[in-house]
C-alpha cells in the first residue's frame, strides 16, 4: 500500500500519463522554474531576518504613537 491507499502501480500509471501529456522537456522546465521560485522565496525570507543594524519592529499593541498611523494617538485620547 502506498500513500493514502494509492498503490505504487497507480502512481506509476499517473506518472506515465503526465509524461505523455506534457513531455519531458516541459516537465523539466516546470521543475526548474519551481525550484528557482522556492530558492528565491527562501533567500528573501533569510534576507529579512535578524541582520545586525536592522531597526526593531514596532508592536501594534504598544502605547507609542506610530508615525504611520497618527490617528491611533487621537483615538486613544478620545477614549480616555
């Protein structure tokens, strides 16, 4: 028994049908494009994390007024 009740033979048949429909060249290009996209995503995630010299992120629930959202300070003064 294979993955989720699918046997090895059923997976092989599906693979053969996919190769017949798309061809090996197209599958190779799709695989390399997908790999490049995943590599780029991982690189962008690593670039955004914890570099020395980065400014700390502001917390949205802090009492400091944000420069991006000056209306937050006004709203707090009204509710107090």
